[in-house]
């Protein structure tokens, strides 16, 4: 092993109060790698959203989309929940509207007969 790796393991052992087994060390390294990849993906997604928001701000008809993107960047969890609730309400409202229109058409047809 290299001296720097031994020094890192010694520092890690001091922090944790014990030496880690090989499989524990590998699991910890894998978790750190996954965290780094997730952080990188988050930064890339945020950069894309910022570019798209900037583009939308330049074109006035797309300002509502820019507002939605800004809200999503500021409050991602709340915006996702709000979008889900709004989607469900649109589907339910559309279904109710279809049922009402169908019943009106049937009523009109029965009145004509």
C-alpha cells in the first residue's frame, strides 16, 4: 500500500475509533462515490434548468414556464407535490366534465324522441 493510503486509513480509524474491515471500507468508498455522482447529477440538472429559465425569460410568451422553473428550483419538493395534485385534479375534473357532457347529450336526445 502507498503511504498516503495508509495515512488516510489511519485518520479514518482515528475518526471512527476503530479500524474498518475491507468490506466496510469498500462499502464506505462506494457510498462516497454514489454521493459524489448524485451531487454531480444534481449540479448538471440545476445548470440545465438555469439555462432553460434564462432562455424562457428572454421570450415573453414563455414567462409562465420561467416562473414555474424558478419555483421548481427554489422549492423542488413542494412544486412536485403541487404538480401531482394539480395533475390529479385535472384528470378528475376532465372525467367529471366528460360525464356531465355525456349526460346532457343523452338528456337532449331523450327529449327529442
